[in-house]
C-alpha cells in the first residue's frame, strides 16, 4: 500500500508544463498592440471566438488572430503597426 501511494505521488509530481505545443505562443488581448486590434476590428467586425498568437519569425514581429467569420474558421496576420499581412482559412 505504501509503495502504491509513493508511486501515485511520483507520477503526479512529474506532470509539468514542459509539454506545451502550439499554445506556447498564445497571447491575451491586452498583449496585442492597439493598432493591431483596431485593424482587425475594422476588417473583421463580425468575427467571433477570437484568439491571438505571437506569429513572429526571426526578427519579423507579427500577430495572428484565429477566429470564426460567417461560420468559417479563419486566420489573419498583422504587423505591429496594424498592417495586414495575410489571411487564410483555418482547417
């Protein structure tokens, strides 16, 4: 019984956040620059279920929104000044 208790405790203590995958880059709305939020709202005013990610590659800083628009799952990317970079359907 003691061995079982110890092994259950050991298994629980090994559960760490080091196994995160794509969610590592998720951002809260407050972490997204105002020009990006403004540009997104102007272009996708009826979007719902909006989630933001840091989509930076190397030294190029961009912000990606994943959202639903007219029943379709979509992605759109913007530069830090709110400049539109690209849009695609999210599969």
